[in-house]
C-alpha cells in the first residue's frame, strides 16, 4: 500500500525549473471548498441586493429606481449602487438577465451628456459614468467620497471622475448582450442617444495618450485610476486603468461587430497597441508593473496580477512575475490569511506610507491593508511557476472565510472588504472579496 501511494504521489508531480511541483492540471481548490465559495458568494450577493421600495439605510429613502440594484456589500456597507463593484461581480453568473438590463439602462440614463463643473471646481466631461448612483432619487454621483449631488467633486478625489467606471460600463453591456443575445438594445435610444453611441462616448472619456492609447492624468487634471485606490494620488500614464481599457476595447469591438462592423477594427487596433506598449512603459527590472509613470510610481501587485489574468503579460514576462509573487508569498510580503496588499511590504514608499500620497494612514484601508478582491488574480499568476504555493495561498483565503463566515452571526463578518494583522477590518459582507476570486478559481 505504501509503495502504491509513493508512485501515486510521484505521478501527480512534475519537475518545473528543477523543483518538484504539483501537476498544473490539478484544481487549486478541492471541490468542497469551491462549492463553499460559490454558496457564500450567492449569499453575499443576496445580502447586497436592494429590492424595489426596500430601505437599507437611515440616510436614504427606499429604492425608487424601478428594479433591483446590487450594492458593494451587505449590512451597512455603501448604501448606493456602485458601478464598478457590480460589474466586477457579473461573471459569477448570479445576476439575472432582467436585473442586468435594469442596472445597465440606469447607468446609461445617468451618463453625463453635457460637460459641467462642480461647486468644488471639478469637471464632469461628457461621456462620464457615475462612480455611484443614489437609490432614492437615482441621481449620479460622479466622484468618490460623498453622496451629495450638489456638493460632489472635491479635489482630493480628483478633478475628473474616476476613469475605471467608463470601462466597467462597457463590460456591463458586453456581458448582458452576450448572455441575453439582445443585440437590439445596442440601438435603443436612451435620453435620445443610442446605447452603442453611449458606450463609445464612455470609452473616449478618459484622457488618452495619442500614440500608446494609455490612460493618463496630470497633477491638475487627475482622475482616480481605479476606485479601489481612490484615496491615493496617482499621476502620469496609468497602468490599471489602461489594462481595463484594453479589455473594454475588445469588448466594444465585439459589440460593434453586431451593429456596425466597419467600426470594430478601430478598437481592435487600440487593444493591440495597448498590449504591445504596456509592458515597456510600466515594467520594472523585476518584471512588476508600476502603477504609473508619475506620482505613486510604485510596483503594483493588483495591476501586475490583472495583466497576467487578462493576457497582457504572457510567456517569459508572466513567468517572471509568477516567480516573484511566489517568492514574495513565501517571504510574507505579499499576503495575510490569503488576502493581498496593493503593494508588497518590501516596496512601501517609506516607513510612514505604502503609497507615495494617501489620504489613509499606513496599513489601513487602501494604504497597506489586505484585500480579497485580487486573490484569484494573484493565485492565477503564482500557479504558472509554483502550483503548490498557489494552492496554499488559495486555501489560506478559504480558511479565513470559513473561520469568520458572516452567516455564523452578527459578530462575524467575512468576507470583509479589507483587514490587517492588528485586528482592524472594514466593511463586512463585501461582494467583490468573494465574487472576483470565485470567477478565477472556477477557471483554474
């Protein structure tokens, strides 16, 4: 029996770069863990639904938008409809076509059709998509940090709306059309403008380099690159936003093929140019992608992992990242209980802050806490060179969810938005902390 077990173990292993590794065809999660994550995600998503006429917060009235909305999490987290969090959870497959259509049309209805300047001196360009939408009156809030329509747009959150939401709007439309096969909606007029034209306007809203097509920001005209670091100041060419633009360009091309094929090639070309240019612009000597070329020009774990996931880093470049992440995981500078930091602890800007400029204290929130949202992307990258470490990281992530599962009672809160080893945590029952990893783990 022991001999048979020995040969079985040897059969399940392969040699990669001189090291014994688990066969890459093995699942990262055992079946029971994957089923647990699927059911937990379903339950978090249900806790995040806001039904018509439902009141979820004393700050607001009932949901008057005429359909179901999905907020970033359950309990008291973020009582509005956030475009990016919803869009990042779509690929779970747990949102009905009817609900998708309602949220897509609501987002389109609140797109800015006429540029205007806020009381705080920020600009809302035509084509802008809301950061979040109020549930009671359906008013769009284009900037982070407030629910106040009249007083939105203070400079600390950028003088332009976040750049990511335009690309997530395109992802919402692409996912809905491909799942429902409702191509007619692309020609539907919403406030007098066809949806396909709204998608094109959204795509071109973020400032773009005319040669490389990278999204960029300056000190005076700055938009948040990605809403999961909206309290940081990041300028120059922007890596994460450009990665999202790459996917959006391909998805917009797919949609144009259905209604106006002659226009699709323009966006395929943009996607290819971003893919060919991005590594040379942002890669450091180790192969990590920098967050930007200006302020907060720091090695960005999330952007690097997402670039591997989307296929912008392939071959030797992806393998280089994989080994670096695997080494960082073993050294303890990448993760805590399966959750991921924006920046490796060894890459902090200085002893006082992880990011160069942050509104958050070090090791709290987006400035050094650990998040579940990117865990799947990181596991996917590590698996290329070290499946054993990828499996260990994934199972640490699951173990934390099992230990602190919110369904055990009010004193439990997992999945949290983020936490750190000191006992700090923020926003329990947070959707993307399980939805994003689930999408990746299913594929792995």
